[in-house]
């Protein structure tokens, strides 16, 4: 297997810390950094895989939202009392209890 050399620059304090950790792990600095980077890449890939469906759903939703023409918001007066309560409940879920009492169309 052909090896490639990568040069990095870091503060002296960071370099010493890495050397100490590598020594405690029984590795040379190069092996220690490769191990650390490989572990980080595996963790990142696992998280990306776990959230791939959610990320795809968000992307699809954002694309759909970009295609939909904005509609004029209904005036508060046009809502029934039940609709107002539903809007208030939804705002409470989204914004928390500080916003829950605000009427649609009012500032928090």
C-alpha cells in the first residue's frame, strides 16, 4: 500500500498535547492522528446515515416550499374562535409558553 504524507501546522502546545496522548496510547503521533481522524470520520458518517431520511425530508419540503406561491395570510378577524384556539395552541408548541397567549397577528 502506498502511503501519502500530509503536513499539518499547529501550535506547539497542541503538538505536545498530541504527543503525550499518543505516547499514553502506545502509538506514534502519525498512527495516533490517523486513528483519531478515522474514528471521527466513522462517527460523522454514522450520524449522517442516521439522519439521512430526515435530511432528505427537509430538503424535499424546502424545495416544495420554494415552488409554492405564498398565500395571503387570513386576517385574525376571519378566524373562528376554534381556529384561533388552534393557532394559539400551535404557537405555544412552537414558541413556548411566553408566546402561547399572543393572538395571531400580534407581537409576542
